[in-house]
C-alpha cells in the first residue's frame, strides 16, 4: 500500500499532460482518440431537464490510500446519513492544510457542461424536484460514480456519452451526487423515455460484413428497460435482405440497461457495396414488437483490414477484434498479436499496420480503449482473441508473436512475461513493464519539480513533503498486496529468456519516459542473450505508424520460432499464481506452498532430468511431449522413478518430493485458484437477495445492478442478473456465481454456500471457529462451487445495513487493485480505507481455513 496513496498526484499529472498529448496524437491513425466522437444527441426520448446549476466540493485526496480500499468521505456521508444535504458555502470538513472544504456554487458553460480545473478531484451535487413519481433516464457524462437517491450507479468517467440510467424519481426532492472522473467536466440531464422498452444505438458492438462469405455473425445492442417490470423471454429479430434470425435474450431486470448479444446472417455481398442495412426488431414472447431500429454495417473484404466478433466465455458478451490479414493465402503462416494503447480502438491499432505477406495481425480490444491495461479481464480478452484467431487462421504454432504500443507496450511486457511459451518473440513499443511502478514514476518526477512547476499544477510544496513519507505496511496490508503479485511484471522478468525481445522507444518520449526503456535494456543485459534495443531518433511517444509498424521488428520476428517441447534443454518459469499462469512447455505448477508469492521452476536435462523449484507444492510433468525415454527425474535433490511417455504428478510432503496421482479438481489449481476478482469470469451470473427486509432487498438489488453497470462500462460486458428465487444448480451449471446478500436474505445461499468455511447472517459472521457479532461487518470472499469442477462463487455480503453501505464500492472491478480470497471489514471502510479491514487472506490448497494463510488486525 505504501505507494498507492500517491495516485492522486499521478492523476493530476496525467491530466496535465493528457491534453497536450491528445492534441499531438490526433493526426496519427492508431492514436485517434477513442475512435469515435462523444455522443451528444438524444434519440431515446425527450429532454425533461438539463441541470444548469450545482454545488461542487473539491477534495484533496492526499494520504496513505489504497487503490483497493480508497477513502471516500463524501459518499460515506451521503450513504450513512440520508438527511444530509449540501448547501452553498457549507463546510464539509477541514483539509490537511487547515482550510475549510466548502460546497461552492457552479453553473454550466455554453456546452451545457460544468467544467473547469476546480472540478478535478471534486464531487458535484445536483437536485431535482419532481411533481410526481415518474420513470426517467438519467443521462450524464464525465463522472466516475453517481449516488442517486442513496443508491450507487456506474458513471461515464471517460466521457463517452454512453450513460443511460433508468430511475424512478420520487415525488419531491431527488438527490444526485457525482464524483468527477478523468476529465474536469460533467454534463447531466433527465430524459423522458419515448417508450418503456427500447433499443439504444449508443455503444453497439458489431462486426464488418464480409463480401466473400455467407455466414452467421454476432452483434450486441443495448436494450433500455425503463419499466418496473422484468422483460422476460424477449426476442431480437435481425434481418438483412431475406435473411431473418431470431435470438431469445436473457431476462432484463427492471429499471436497467443491458447490452445483449444477438445473431444475424448475411449472404455474400457485391463488392461495389460499402454498407448494408440490418433491421432489428425487439419483440415480446408473443411476437408483439416493442421497438425497432435500423443499423448500417460496413462491408469489407476478408482479405483487407476488417473487424470480427465472438462470444466471450467471461460473461457471454460480444467482443470484437480487428484484423490485418496476410496478403497471401499460404497455409501455416505467422500470427501477430498487437495490443493497443490507452484510448485507442482496436480497429485503429490494426489499421496502423500495412498487411504482411507472411502472417496475419490481430488486435484485441482489452475490453475497452482504456479497459484493464491488459491485466485482469484485458489479459483474458487477449487470450480469447489469440485462441479465436488461431482457430480461424490455423497459423504455424511456432510462429506466434506479440507486440503493442504505450499501454499496449505494457501489455507486451506483461503478457510476454506471464505466458512466455506462447510467443516466439515480443516487441514492446513505447511501453512500461510494471503498471504500479509506472504510476509511481510520475510521483517521483513530481518530487523533483521546482516550487514554480508544482504551483503551475496546483500542488503545494507541503503536499509534496507528505508524499515523501513512506508508511510501513502491516502484515494484513502485505497479504492484501500479495493478491497483486501476478501483475508485478518485473518479478517474472526471467521468463523473457523464452522469447526474443525487441524494445522500440522514442528518444524523446515524455509520456512513457525513455528512461523506463533504458532501465529495461539494462535489466535484460544482465541475463538475456537475445534482445535488441532501438531508440528512434527524436521520436516522441507517437511519431507515425512506424511507431508500431517498424520493419526491423518483423524482420526480428521472422528469425525466431517457439521451441518444440522435445528441443527444450533448459527452461526457467516464474508465476505469481497458477490461476493466472501455470505452465511453460511440458511443466505445470499446480499448487503453491505460499499462495500468491512468486513460484518458479528451473529445468535442465544437460546432466539428467533435473528440476529446481521455489514455492511449489504440486508439479506436473508431461513426458508424452518428449521424444526420449526418461526413467527418473530429480526435483530439489530428490530422485524419483517416473512413467515415461505419460503425464506424471509430484507433490511436496514434509520437505520431500513424492509421486502422486492427478490432483482433485476440488482443490486449488490452474482451473480455479482464488483471489476474489477471479470469480468474475466463466459466464458469471449475479444472484441478488430478495428474502430480506425492504431495505436489504433494495440495497442488494442495486448493488448487483451497480456491479453489472460497472462491468458493462469498463469491460464492454453483459452479466446476467437474477433473483435468488430464480437460481437453480441445474439451470446455471458450471457457471461462476456472485451472491449478493447473506444466509438470512439470499435463498441461493443454502444451495451454494451451506458448506462454506465462511458463514454470514444478520448480525453475525463466522470465519472458521471465530464468530463476530454486530451489523457493521461487510465482506468479500470466494469459494469453489461444490457441484462443479470448474466454477467459483464470489460473495458480496454484510451482517446488516452498516456493513452493506461499507461494501458499496466495487474496486474489485478495476485493474491494479488487489483482493485475496477473503476480505472482512467494518463500516469505517469508506472513512478509514484499509485501516478498516480486519481480516484478509487465502484459503489453503484444499480450500480450508486451517491450511490457509490469513492475517487479523
């Protein structure tokens, strides 16, 4: 946690450089900002009200803050005191300099937006008096989170103009509290929907129609349910010319917007056509049309740059990737995975490359132009695209390569270190290896600035003095941080030995400072024998398409292939978690001795078959991939007989290695290894409580909805959300489940969690043999589904209303945050951050507390 508190300054600095960088980059193809303009027009109804005046509170979020559990005193006030109201010049608190923090009157500018540098790190308070109860759409942009009449909703912090939140206004006063996002501007208005259920074309995910083929495609469109009823068994009828396809969509909760997948079919299209119309009809189960929409799709040749879509296994959503296909039709060519930078659309990433004559380039999305910095669900997106592209293009498996620019340069460093046997060579361009170290690098630059430079950025020298303080982590904070070990790229740096590395960086890059690349050159020089380093003379962060499409990179790629397993004589591999990355070639780390610490093996067959391990509890060796006959191996000095040409498993018992059978899937392993965030995948479904009090039921519904909105916005996601009473083990077999509620108010608890070592009910939480009472406890934890060999359960729970409010935030859906298997906190979480966390840790490999690693405060 010691450096995360500096994030406020990092954001300030990034905002300071972002405007200049953005303007400088707009001329480039790859760096086209977002790839689209912000949506300003309203087509979903009539504007009822534009918020023209507001109150703003600037917060100096300076302190020893965790990115996983940041302090949020403003939302804490509104969540815990429903009588609190902001007022002009009302003092909210006193800042660390002794100055009063007061609500200030603000009004909109000519663009109907609240804007100005004073809105950085600020909250905006809006109110609207309604003459009656009525359902409207709250449309806002520029905010990261909104509290609407006491319930949290995802914002639009990248200012896309995507946000549409159906709400039921109360008669009388309605309160909206918005936290300002990436840019210091906010727009907010209320819309009277034209109909209760309708399409919105804001943020569709669609493929290009291919001229040469008749085929079925996948698309996604958002459906607005501005009613208080469920929309059940609705159908999307999709029609292109004479081809009509019906898709039954998942049930849509009341007062929500869902981005739903659908199928459609198109025949081959005349090459003279540049576009084709797709007619969408939304119908109920009786065939009556709710709404319709016509969408124009681009037509492309499959032999030219184009977009493809696929269904993600993470959440059943539709994702796209962009392709620069080979100019030749030879079989078994190369495949290049190119990962984009922050704010860049994948289609622009691929368009920056000229087509090659010896391989196809594919560009995944990271789930959004900003997404997850190629970590978390961005990492999974890259793997899904790689698998889909391999299935379609059937490349030579030894000729797979990885490259990327800026944030994608980080993605190249990170993915290359995490999955070293998947790539023959990697080429980070203008990249930084470690996300948290990159953020801290900006803080270090601030520490070196003069007082005049700091004043220009609105930062006092006293603030910088506070930054120089280095707090000492407690054991509990250390165990929370450990959940982020798989993201600490430099701890895995020796994995680069398995790939060639080409480092490309601009000589005068001030966005990702050139010093970062030089440091990596120095690091690689100490152990790597196959890397090239090149600084482009006078190159800034982006100096044209050759910032990525650099011929020497592809020449470097062409000379390298992935080694066959039988040819591997020496091999090192490091991982932070088998659940993220477990194997290289024919060796797999199944379990760790100490969870989420770095584990490794060092293999050599130069003098017998020898393996040296560190922090490994269970190891798999697949001898069937090797050509020679092997009768014995040595692991950490223990010599063992083996069955040649078969897969063998070895377990460490009492500091000795012994042969063992295949581990049970009920234990931890590569298929599910924990960390609370890992539960949000595997076609996850959200199950919320309905068996509690009205207050409990309303809260857990809105908490699940908030998470669904967040996963939609941040991850282009589509999570199915259901009542506890609608859940069944059979209907949702082998799917991950997020349970919202506790044993007393969520009826699915008995089916899913009756044997869990953690039990939560009203006014009581039990963790093994320890029991705590009170309504102030909130908790996140994850356990395996007992009825499944692969599925996981995540639990968002509390013992009462105070704990529920403390658990409002969902920073577990943000990259760069760290959450172990179990986190227990009290109602002080929003005001005290990590100090309010009372218990955290990891279950053992058998998913028990007794064999786990936990800390109490």
